[in-house]
C-alpha cells in the first residue's frame, strides 16, 4: 500500500517499530495488536489516513518488527500498558488520544482507558474481554514445561494454523508466509511464548467495574464468524458497559480488517474522527 510507511522510535533502548499513514500533523490514533502483529491493521491504515487521521499501529516489544524480547514479567497486560505509555512518550504524543485494540491488544487498550486516562475513545476489534481468554491454542503455553520444550518451528506451525483460521477466507501460502514471517526469528518466537504464558483473564475481569463507570465512547467492531473471540462476548459488553456501540461484520472472522476492510475502515474512521 503506497500510503503506508514503517517507522521506529527507541523505547527502553530498543527500536519500537510501527506502521503509519496519513499526514504526520494529523491527529494520532494508536492501534494495538495481540497475539499477531501490526500486520492485522494494514488493510485499514490508508483509509484511516485518508479520513484525516494518523494511525499508528505499533509492534509490541519483541514482536512483529520491534526489537527487544518479552519475558513472562514484561508480557503481562499491565507491563505492556506501561510500555505503551513509554512508546507514546517517545513519539512525542502527550495528549489523550483514540485507541483501538485487537485480540490481547484490546486488553491493553481497555487498561489504558480505565487506569491511565490516556484514551479519548476506545475501539475494540474482536478483542479479549471478560474471561474470553486465553483460548486453548494460547492457554497451553501457560504451562512452563510446554513452553520450554516448544521450538521456533513449532511456534511457526501453530501460528500458521491460527492465521488460516483467523482469516476466515481462502488464503494462499504467500499471504500466510507474510503473516508468520516474524515468528521465524527465535527471539520473536520466544517473545510470543512469553505473551501466551502471561495471558490471564483477570487483567480484563478486574477492569469491568472501571469500564462500567466510564462515560467515554466505546465501539466494538466484530467479525461475526470469529471462533476465537465469540460475538456473544461483544453482545454482553455492549449490554453491560455504558456508551458502547456494537457493529457486527458479517462473513468475517477474528481479523475482520482482512474480510471487509472497507466497512471496518469506514466505521473506525468515523468513530475515531468523532
């Protein structure tokens, strides 16, 4: 995509990589990934940039194209939330801003809203909520013995299967290869295992009362056919958390940006722009 570019900024002595689009002076929007990487946001970045926004889809430390390596301690949602604050500071983004989160990135986004006060509007795209996570394919790596015996090749194979299911549409080998490429690096593979090992539903459950007390606008964009984060959780969130709107994306899976980028991009752009 010609309007998308990759940048980086040092955070904690390591380069934090991110995808962005639009005018550098446009209002920033932070986009967070979970067990994937910034690639999940790529299909909607140009659209958001064209809507007068500056989307910033960062790779969490040790994941995607970012340097560093996660541990069980630094891969928790609270620790990654703190890291995200430092990333924003390194970018020079000081004011509160709209934030979008996908998968476990949604847990970080929820915490940014509920605890840090850094969020003006919150969009969750097939995000973890309540006790919806970790899903079995991730939860098995919470066993230290399993994680210790898991090789890079095994992580790549597991992620290939997860990506194929998450796309919820036919995908050729080249596209899946592009998605799994970062995990072929043993450092990134170890970081992913740390993220899986630190996955814990208490990090979203403890935020529910704070989110329920928040008047900030919240948007849920959900692929209806997601087998990882069921739409029933989104329905519950929309019913229980004030100022929440649910937009269902039909015939879409866990990464609806890949199934209907036009609709998802339009809905997010309108919401973020206010």
